[in-house]
C-alpha cells in the first residue's frame, strides 16, 4: 500500500466518521424536538379539555404549588382551583358556570351508563341485586368511622336515616345521594331504615331494586343498607324528623348536617 493510497483511505475514514457524528447529532436534535412538541401538545390538550386558555391553565398549575396543592386532594379540578382563587366576582361566576356545565354533562354520561348497566342486569334474568348478608341491624356502638380508601383518597362518610315508604322528602334525598355517589367515588353512605325490622330483609331488597341500587357499591361496602331502629334510639329521632343526614369525621364523630 503506497503513501498516496494510505492518505486517501485516512481521509475517507475521517469523512465517514464526521458524517456519522453529524447524523447522530441530527437524530438527537430531532428526538429533542419531538419530545418538546409532544410536551407542548399535551399541555395544549390539558387546557383545551377544561375550556381554559394556556395562561389560565398555567395559573392553575402555579396555584397548585402553593397552599391549594397542600390542602386539597390531587383530584381537584382546574376549574375549582381557579374558582376558589378567583381574582374577582366575574371570574368566580365564570369558573362556577364552566364547572356546573361540565358536571351536568358528566352526570348525564354516568346515568346513561347506569341505565345500560340496569338493562344488562335485566338481561341476566333479573336476579336479585342484593345479597341478603349485606343487610344488618347495626348497634350504636359499632358506627363506622371515616378513613381513607386503598387508593389513598379521603373518604366522605355519611349516614342517612330514612323510611322505606310514605316519605317523599326521604325519597328525594336518597335519589340525590345515590346520584352523587355515581359521580363522586369518595362518598361512602350508610342508609338506615326507621320503619324496618330484622325480619324485613325482603322489603329492603325490593326497595333497593326499585331505587336501582348499584350492586357493586354494596359489594365494595361503599353503600350499606341497615335496619335503623337502634340508630333512631341513639340519636333520639322521631319519624317527623326524617330524612336525617349525618357526617362522620375522621375520628368517628358524628354531626347532623340536615
């Protein structure tokens, strides 16, 4: 191999090496550019999903770095955060209206799915929705306490004392609470019937079917159905005071809210 050929080969290797390095550099820049574009697209999708401008969404993210992110659950929506920290009344009304519209649409979706679920259950032959073993007469000393779910989200524990029949206000309250449970998965509810006895499980079962109680809520214990005479005595309630709604705090304390 002569000197001239060696020089030619050496130059070819240098050019090939530089070309490879340049190609790697371009590929790296392309990847960085794509990653940046992807990040921008995701941010745009987030603020558009909530009907917000990019500036509004940026303010929400900034607010979540402060006290709001420390005291509110991670599931709080950008609309709620911006509404709570509204800079004026017009802003507050705007975010409240957007949130109300969004919740209305979501409730419609949830209820539509619930109707489809009910039909699917009927297609199975209308088997009982309730396992009789789920019904119990709970003594006052064993009132459950509020805690957290396995997911780490806080539980909003509630107790309502109601009647099986003859109480329009009770029916309205129960419908409201059951609908709320479909939307808000943190709500746990214990229902107590003042006009049932330990021998009337079949009556409560029929009530549950009539009110389209979700069997999964019973199975997971998010919802319990109970004979309520012991609770009526514990809180010194009479029929005219129903429905009675109570909130259970994290220490097991019970406070009437309605």
